C-alpha cells in the first residue's frame, strides 16, 4: 500500500512539474503564434506538404515557448510584485531560475534549428529576429518606455509571415498584410489588458502607457486608431486575391464590430468626469472582443482562401 502511494505521489509531482514547464512557455500567447503561423503556411497557396505544416507548427511552438520562458526568467523579480503573475512557476518558487533559463535556451535553440534546417533560411532568419526583438529588446525596454509595446508587437506579428515563407511564399505584399493585421490587432488587445491591470504594472515599475495615462484618453486613442487600421488591412487580402468575397464580408463585419467597441472605450475616457467603472468595463469588453476577432478572422481566411 505504501509503495502504491509513493508511486502515485511521484506521478502527481511529475505531472505538476510538466504543467509548470508548460506554463513557462506562455501557452496562450505561444498557441496564438502557432495558429497564425499555420494559417500563414496554408494561405501561401503553394503545394501543401504535411511535413512542412508540422515542422512549421513545431518550430514556432518551441521557439515561442522558449522565448516565453526566458521572458519569465528575466522578469521573475517583478512578476512577484504583480497579482496577475505572482503564482507563475518562478515567483512562486515551484521552479528555480536556472531551470527556466536552461529550458528556455534549449527549447529556443531546438525551435530555431527546426525552422532553419527542416524549413528554410528565410523562416529561420525571421525566427531569430522574433527571438531577439522579444527577449533581448522588448523585455527589458518596457521598464523604460511605453513604446516598448510597439516594439513587442513586431515579433508578435511575425509568426504568420514565418508560416508564409515556410510554405515557399515570398516576402511581398501578402506577407506584409499578414504582418500588419497581427501588428494592428495587438494594440487594442494589449492596451485593453494593460488598462485592466494598470495598478499591477505600476506596482512592478513598468512604464506602460496605461500607467502614465491616468485618464485613459491616450490609451483609448491608440486602441481606436489601430482598430480603424485593422479594417483596410484585413480587406487587403481580398484585393490581393488571397481570399474571396465571403471573407471580405466577414472581415468587414468583424472589423466594424471591434471598432464600435473601441469607440465606446474612447467615449467613456473622453467624458468630462471620467467614470472609472464604465471605463474599466469598456476596456474589458474590448479585450474579450479581441480574443474573438482574431481567431474568427483567420478562420475566415482559411475557409475562403482563393
């Protein structure tokens, strides 16, 4: 009986450890990168290879997960100061710093090797750019300026381009549009999230726009402007003959709906006597709308590919 209990306990401990390493990989963010990379591969329109599709997903997964782990390694002290992140594996003490660092470096190297040697040099190069900008530039920069958000949106927008080039697509107009869609989308997504957790960011010393912008007017302006930019960017795929009219109609509906919610956010922050509860609610709605918008848009791309 004691032996069985020991085995069960060991299995439970191993399962928890695996989950801790998965959490290091920032599964939500990395999963989104994999999804958009695979969509980019499919949209390229060249001959479809299952092996290329699998290696695109695997390489993006490992590179993104490794970068996420190194991001948490670098920010472990500040994560401990934020309620949203204090239960992560490093600040909670479930994993040691060296374990996260070793895991992040190893996973990133394997991911880059897959992109370079199982796909092609262009995709591998884009992977290196993504890693450098996210881990070495964006991560430290956000403690000094809110413009780090714009810098961080660049690596966040590269996965669909990596998928496109992995399938043999050229770095041209379509790749640029896929990049812009992701870049513009990240602004309302992140600014609304940062507004919801602005006290946390301020407590940890991050120079986020939402920490500096007490009324929310600048934050809501940035959100609105990028929602406006999303509409022509998303419709451009149809003009480039990558997607059909069904996609264009759906993209227009999604874009206008997303824009309307950002207008509401902007409206509440522009009132003479700002009502914090309404501003917070509007930001929360924009954030959750962003979670619906992007998967829906990429779903339409795949089902109405020309």
